[in-house]
């Protein structure tokens, strides 16, 4: 596949993600459905950002975001196997509250507008105190160990671990940036295409896994869409426009309401 075909799939994926997120809005949210919805939205956002960076030939930054995408996929797998959705939500709330509290404590730098932005309401304060008073049984996954458990060590080694080299500082990390900025040199097309291909693949996997584990009905065409994307990327299906399946997904989901 070439870049233009992959960019078209990215746009299609964004459209389908939008449809699925709208479908979520029509149903009551429990903790699990909220988290699955959020992961789908984040995967779409990350894929969009990766595609923009690749267009700008910022391959290192795109690879760093690809690592984040892989991590989200592993987390959905882990949450479904462990069932710790509520624990994850409670832990996340505590962490976010404490970060905001740390920001609030820097009174020297807090203007009136900033203080208003960082103010929590009584519900949030009471919830934080309640959660801090009890033991939260959230066990953060060790990605390397978990990847072995689900037989995806290769994804960890060649994706997540490799991506980490673009997250943490390296002595020569700015070399390609300097060559790109000063001499307009670019990474090979093969590197860019493979990274974009793999990013679409992982985003599609997040969408497929999250919707499969949801109790919301997403119709019969979404699975066909995800399968088609997988086959196109794996070159077992010729490249084709996905617009017709997008329209079928939208029609099926919203005609039932």
C-alpha cells in the first residue's frame, strides 16, 4: 500500500469512530462502557495525530505516539481479562485529583482565572476523600509480562519497546530532525508507510476489541468494516473505498432508534 491509500483509510476510520461514539451517547453509561468509549476516542485521536506527523516527516514523534497507541490496546486487553474497570476508574480519579491539587498548591503562579479552572466542586472533593479512605485494588499491568501472557511479545518488542526509544532521551535523537530541518532530508518511504500501516492496524484493533466487549449493539456492518480494514492492511484483500460500509454502519445503527 502507499501513503495516499493509508491516509484515505485514516479518514475513513475517523468517520467510523465518530459514528460509534455517537452511538455510545444514546445509551446509559456505566463505568465499563465509559472507559471503552474513551479508548476508542483516544485511538482515533492518536491515529489522526500520527498521520499528521508522518505528513510532516516527523517520524520520531509519530513513533512515540504509536507507542501510546500500543499501550492503550494492551490496557483494553488487560481490563477485559482482569475485570478491573471500576478500580482503574477510581485510581485514575485519585491521580487526576492529586495532580490538580499539586497545581492548586502553587499559589504564586495561580491567577484568578487559573484558580477558577482548578477549583473542584463538593462532589469531587467528597469522592476523593471517600476513595482515599479505602483500598483501591488496581494493579497496574506490567506491559512486557502481560504481552507474553497474551502471546503478543513481538508487538511489545518491535512496537512498544522500540517506541520507548523515541519517548526517552537519546544522545543522537535529534540527528534526523536536524537533517530534516536544515537539509530537507527525509526518512525512507518504507519507514513512513510501515509506521502508518501499523498505526491504522492498532487503531482498528482497539475499535474492534472495545466494541466487541461492549454491551451496546453496533450492528452487523461494523465487524465487516474492521475485518475489511485488517485484510487490506495484511494484503489479503485488494485496496478499496470503505465509504459504502461506512454508510451501511451509520444507516443500520441510527435507523434502529
